[in-house]
């Protein structure tokens, strides 16, 4: 959807939009290289929480600022923040999960991580579809539907920021005993 935003709202060619969008996965890869090393030195759960917090901040910034007048450099910074946060989160999160189970439960834990990742993708696609159908109906993206598209983008980014903030809370309190 960000690609459509860049093309319709910002007037970028598809190739230019693609180059700009590459900032997020490249940042994620670079951050994951560093976070893997950091996870062996620091508490992985805390590092994962910090990564999720960074991604949440990027999503909140995007939700609050996305519009026709959003500067591309600011959007680029948001994509880098989101990607860096994901990169910092993923490896330490997996390390924390696998470190919380016995060796004989590694298969079950790994399967649960994969299942939760797939469930997250399904929920996100369903959420996006629902939000866009609420604000745009069956209409495609065009100059005439751009206001509804931008509203959908704001609502969608806000929803994902809320999900991400929930992830921050859950990650922060993981493994703590009640009472």
C-alpha cells in the first residue's frame, strides 16, 4: 500500500517508489546483523522489546504524518526506523523464545513462532482489507479517491501501531511471574 501512496499521492514512478521502499528491508537486514551479536551480549528479551518500541515509534510517526505534504525524506526516516526496529526485534525475540524452553521443546517452540508469524500476516492482510473497504468500498486508487485512500492509510497505520504497541507491552512483561 505504501507503494500506491508513493505513486498516487507523491507522484513517484513505480521504480522510484520501489527504491524508496527498499530502505525498510535494507535497514532490517543491517540491524538484524548487529542485533544477532548484541543478543549474545545483552538480555535478548530487552533487546527485542527495544526493537519493537522503535518499530512502534516509526508506525506512530507515519500514522500521524502521512499525507499529501509529507516530505519524502521524512517518510524515508520512518521506513528506516521501522526496518531497524524489526531488525533489532526478530533475532533477539527468537533467541529469547528458544532460551525459555527446554532443548526437547525446541521443535514445538519453533513451530509456534512460525505459526504466530503466519497468523500475524493473515491478521494484517485482513485488517488492511477491512479498513480499505470501509473507506474506499470497491473503488480503485485514483485522484478522485485519494482522500479516502489517505484516510485508509492513516487508519491502517494507526491500527498497526496499536498492534505493535501491544507487542511492546507483551515483550516487556514476558517471562515475569504474576504477584
